[in-house]
């Protein structure tokens, strides 16, 4: 009888959270709510909801509440909880790559992976109910080029169209290769602005090789104004020959002297 009572109390707790617009709770909140119950009883009641698919443990100590209309998928869209999760972990972040490009009209580019940039130390990726959270570690979270977008549950930090373009080229192997990058950029450039791109290039430390590749692709897409912004930013830097595709041979390929790019892959520009 006592076990059934705590089960009902915990279910009521999650339903009250949902009614107030909260889609998650932490272990600390949960334990504080039911101080008079033993650890074993609380774990048992929580596991019961997890088995029923009403709650999902997305990270140790952080639980998602699945509303009735999301039960068939069994998981929440990450845009509804990623900001709260990263706040719980006390980590700076931004959503990037293909996951950010969706906000700029490249909806057909959406992948099963959800890409989140973080600083060190690394976080292990999550794979729950068909959703894969991929944490990409970089030296520093940029101070420019990150914007807030409103969601049903609050806000989410995402890369601007300009920073997304830079990251896509820099992380080409994370998203399926350079031609996948080109296909996204054909849509992303419609949302890019030269002044915003210039601001990022002036204020952030970005590898020259990545910018050579970005400028080359923008040129090939006839986005000459954007390409010139990139060229101006690297004009005074020492540049070396770099392959367009990062993981193939560098010899016996055509060479673009303007960008110092080894054209070791043919770009598919028919989009």
C-alpha cells in the first residue's frame, strides 16, 4: 500500500511539473520533494515511470518528463531541453552545424544527430530513443556569432548563419563530407551577411586553412561579396597549400592559387 502511494505521488509530481510548463527535473529537486521517503523507495518509483516511458534519464541526475502527445516518440526534441541541461551541468554551449542550419531554412538537412559545441572537458554523447546528442569539443566558445532563439520551453543558444558556415567547413567530417557542406551552404548563404561574417573573423581565432576552404566554396557558389570578406581577413596571413577535402591525398590534383586550395574533390554544385 505504501509502495503504491509513493508511486502515485511521484506520478502526480511529474504531472504537476508538466502543467506548470516544466519538462524536466533534477535528482536534487526530486529528493527534496519527497524527503520523508527512503532512497530505495524513490529509486523504485522513478524506475517505474522510466519503464513506462513517462520519464527519460538523459543525463545522470537530469530527467525529462514526456508529455502524453510525445509518448509515441518517447523523447523530447533537444531544443526543448538542451539549454536547461547545459545550465544544470554549468557548461557554456551552442547548438551548431546541421542542427543550427535548420533555423536558417535548411530544414531538409536535419540529421538524427544533434550537434552541441562545448569547451573542455569533453562530455560523452547521448543516444536515447533514437536521438543522438553529439558534443563537439573546441578550445573556446566564441564570444561573437551566437544568438538566442525562442522555443516552446524557453530559449536555445545557436550559432549564427555565419558561424554555422565556418563550423560546417571546419568540421566537414562530422556532417558527411565537403559536398554535404556545400549543399547546406547553398541555402545558408541566403541568411548570411558580410558585416556579421567580418565581425566574427575579426574577433575569433579561426584556422586559416578553414577560412581558405570557406572562401573557396563561397567563390564557387558565386557568393563573391562573402568570399571577399573572407579573403580580406586572411590576406595578411601566411597561407599554405591545403586540400579541400581533409582526409584524402594531396598530390596530382588541380590547384587554385587564389585560395591556395588543392582541389582533391570535385564539388557538386547542382543544388
